[in-house]
C-alpha cells in the first residue's frame, strides 16, 4: 500500500511551477516505487524533458531505489530521504538533481568509475553485481556516492537540454 510508504513530505520553495524542490521521507519497500515515479513525472515535466528522457530518468531512479532496498537494507524496512530539484549547472545550463539518503548499516565502498569503465565483452557471461549501477550511470549525466557513518548518500544528475533533445544519444 502506498500509505505505508510515506513518512513525511514537503514542498519547499514552490512558489512557481518551474522552481523549488520536492522532499519525501519514506519506507524502503517495493510499494513505494509508485510514489517515486510520480515525483519523477512531476519534476521531468517541470524540466520540460521529452518523454524518452523522462522514461530514462525514471529507470535510473527506480534502479537506484531498488539497489538501496536490496543491498543497503537487505530487503528489510528502512528509511530513505528523497529530494529532487532543478538547479543550475556549472556550464550555465540547468540540471535535474535527485538525492537519496539512506540510514542503512551496509555501505557500498566501491568506486563508481571502476564499475562504469569495467569491460563488458560480449563473450563474458552476465552476472549479478554492478549491472544496475552501470545502467544508472549510463542514463544519468553524473552519479555520485558518499558513505556516511550512518548510511549512504547518492546523487543522480541529469542535464536539462534547452531544445528538449537527447544529448549524446542519452
């Protein structure tokens, strides 16, 4: 049930439909994915993203949430703080930012660069581990991870294209 997902929600600085952010505290379980997808739909619409780009953002957000549920919390209940906003990028453009904060005792200590640059030869058998993160990083313009003493912080960043076109095939 969706009602078992949400712990707290806020909409700070939302005077205009094109600024502000959405914040949500929720329980980490598969029922909550519908809530996340709704927030992705709202924010990608605010960003003026094409449907294909919006779907790719949703895939990355879904996969990251699934990874937190499966790997950080090992399928058990846990709290996740989710925040999304449209911000200015360093190159003068705008970007859509998604922050995930969990409080799990399990922390991923890998390096994103190693996961995304590891070879995936056609003849190599696919195996679990790292494929979801590769998918996330192939869709997002930037993926960041930070380990805290009491959990993890993940950030996904998607550039917002002025002409609503997909850049570099993304």
